[in-house]
């Protein structure tokens, strides 16, 4: 790409000594072809779980050429209707996911169910010969994650975990900048994901027809502790440790996955320290509404924060010795640090004038000025995705391409498991009020 002729270039102020360069990134075409495919070439999939995220994934999947949804499954009957509306077809719907796995015409399944059900459904799907797209976080516990990894490998299946940012053109550009050395050495990375609405705190409305007749409550509980029917727990399951992983599993996982992808990291942090508390949303939930975790990686430190009481956005910042890179939404900005040589002026204030003069004269000899500048240096570079770009569809396209070609996905079982363990570390440190240490040899967390 010729950025000077095909992109927007802006200068800040007339005669400014610096400029800001803005680039509109170009997404690759979604996998497949724009031409109709023969029925024998189409990938037929089913969605297990058709709540909010399940319906979003259905729409994103059908945006990928060469795919066809042929069945849906959910424990709440009205979601069958919602799923059929999403696919614009009266596809068969069931409460029992095993009915879908028994079908020989299903090539792949989307698993968009509460975290505590991931292991059982993914393991069963792999045993049934299905490739799997599993929503994030991959696991509800460390043991669940490794059981899923084993199932994928044992059955030679493809698993894509659903942290869609790793398929984003913005994150791909960030990865390119990071690996180029433009940032210098990066020792500190920070990210946050803040919200300030009831919906952002998972206080979702309860549908008026929710009841024991329209919801399979026992199937929802699965291996979780038995308790009487509670529509609040069914629809707001992320609030409760029996079914979800709270802020760490819902939001940290996106930040960790993005950081791992950009830095080329595919390992678990060595240890984590967490602070936080439940301050505002005291509605019976188990998890805090403010959480901050410090992760120790071999080459850098990461600080992540989630706050459900203030909408501070979702920035990720990489602080390097040569520059700073920040991602906010679909926009990336790289700002170089001014590391040009300069004489010391602060500590020499305590010197007599003759010594200051002698020091500056020698400094000028040791650091001769460069030749004339024929261009204005770039103060910052900004890259942004075009209007309407969806990394969700890009992530789905990556998965379906792998199903067809058997080539690796961008977020496989190892990558997804390592990111999920990072979430488990944060919660372990918080609830046990200790430093959580990852024991890779024993595949366990110690405190």
C-alpha cells in the first residue's frame, strides 16, 4: 500500500514541526467466494446456545460465504424462535445438544453456553467428530481447560476459542508494530474494560415467559450445585461462581488474548496479584464489581482493570522504550518517545556556571547536530478499521476456513486455554487473598 497516495495525511497546525499520519486499514475478504457454492461444498453447522451471544455468532457465521446453519439448541424455548429469526429459517430446534451431535450432516458446532457447560459439550462434540467454535473464556476451571485440550487432540478436531480481537485487522497491525521493534523494549502493558450500566453489570431483564416450563433448569445446572429454579441465575449466570468467571472471565479474557496475540505470547503468567471489591452491585452476586490484577510474565508486567461503576472505555497500552502504542476500540495510535540525546540541565543547576559551560561545550562536541532535515518527523501514527468492520465475522471466517482446509486457527486450544488460566489466576488471587502462582509442571494454581 502506498500510504502517501492512498491514505489521509494530516499536519497539525501551519508550519508545525510534527505531523500525524492516519491510515484506514483494509480488511481481507471473508473466507470463501462471492459466488454460490454447491451444496456439497458448504459447511453445515449448528449452534448450541442461542442467547445474546449465540444469536450474534449466528449472524456473523452466516455472513461468511459457504456456510449453512441447519440446527439450533438452547435450554430456553423462546430462544429457539430467536435463533430461527437470526438465521431467517425454521431450522430444527431442540433443548438436547446430543441430538445435534448425533446428526451426521453437522460438520461443526458453535458452543455459546455458560462457562460451566463448556467442558462437557466440547468434549462430547469432539468425540462425535465435530469441529468446535467455543465462546470465551474457554474453561470454567483449570481442570476443565486441560480436559478440553486433550479431547481436541485425541479426536483430531479443530477448536477455535471466541476472543474475536485476535482476528482483528487493528490487532494484526499492532502485532506488526510490536514485532518491528518500533516500540523498543516493552516492559509494561496495561489494559482496562470499564462499564457503567445495568446491562454492563449483567443485570439483564428476565423475559416475561421465563418459567420452569419454558426452561430446562436441571440441564442448566448440570454438575453445578442443585438449587430451586431461579430465573435470575439462568439469565444473569455471569454473576455467580457456579456458572461463570465474573469480570475476569468475561472481560479480562479479551484483554489477555489481545495482549498475548500482539506480543506473540502463548504461555500463562508466572503469578498474579489481585485487588478489588463489591461496592455497588450488591444484588447477591459472587463476583466483585471492581477488580485489578498485576500479572508477572517473563519479559514484561501486565496490569488489567475492570470497573462496573464508571465508563472508562477499553484501552490497551504498550509502554516501550521508544514509543507508546494504544488501542481504543477499532483505532490504534503509535506515538514515538523523544529519545534524541540532550544535555543534562536539571542536576547541573547545582554546579557553578564555569563547570556548566565546560560540560555543555564538551557535550556539544560529543553530540554533533545532524544534517538538515528535509521532512517533518511523524509525531504519531493512527490506524483504524473502516466503518462497519466486524472482527466477529473475521473470527468466524477464520474458523470456517480451518474447518474446510484443516489449517490452524488463530486461537486454538492451547492459546485459549492459556488465556483462560490467566482469568482463573485473577479470581484465585482475589478470593483467596493471596498471590496466585502458576505451576506449569503440575498444571495447577498454588497460593
